[in-house]
């Protein structure tokens, strides 16, 4: 398995649409569309997020991960990740990214923490609200106090725009559906 940075806009948008659909599922309301729209219109143009795929020998995507920069541009947080075909592909993708990027993960459960520990995240800190924060070996922070917040989308603003601008909503929905329809068989 090989890790590729999905950078070509059409492939990136298609992979992001699939990632959002996989992570949030069919009963998530507008959340997948909001994350997709904000990431495509804010994070990607500002180079504040990167999308990576684990591919097999034929280039077929096996797992996807979205990394978002922190406010200081030092670390990258795994905000969304999924396996597509092979159950362990996501773990292998995170393991590879841990070796190459200043990775951070925020988790809510012992199960998630165990998954990321198996993926190579070895340093753990207690965070706000009972969250646990894991850092890869390449992340420069030595304590939780040195961590800058991860950049975030103003999801309420995106939802308001959708509500007040039906044309923008239809364009975003169409871009999302086009992405899903055009998910690449190989990268």
C-alpha cells in the first residue's frame, strides 16, 4: 500500500465527498455537505488542509484521511478518516502519515485511543471535556499547553448561507453529488 496526496482538484473533491459520506453516513442531515463545502471553499484554497489516500498496487483508494492545520501552521490534526475496502487500511494510512507529518488526533473514547496507539500515536495528553489528545513523533509540542487550536469551519455560517441563498445550496449539493459520482477507481 502506498500513500498519495490527493491534490488534483476534481479527484480531491471526489475523494472528500466520499470521505464525508463514509464518516457521517446517510442519516447525518446537512453535516457532510457543510464539511465538504467549507473544506473545498475555505481550507483547500488557503492550503490549510490536505487530503491523503492509501492506495493498493493498482492505485485503487483503500482509505482516506483529511488533515487540517493548527492556527500556528505547525501541526496537522486528523479531522476525518475512513477505510473503504480493507478494514485495516485506515490504520495503515494513519501509521504512514504519523511517520511523515506532525500529526495530532483528538479522541473521545478508549477505543479510539487504542486505534491511534496501534497506528503509531504514542504521546497522549488529557484535553478539555475529557478528550484525549495524541501526538505523533514528528509533532513539536512537548505538552498540551504548547498545542495551538486546530483551524475550524464556521458551520453555522455555511448553514445560514444555504438557508438564505438557495442557488448556493444547490451548487454545493450538486458539487457534492458530482464528487460522489466521480469517485476515482485509481489515483
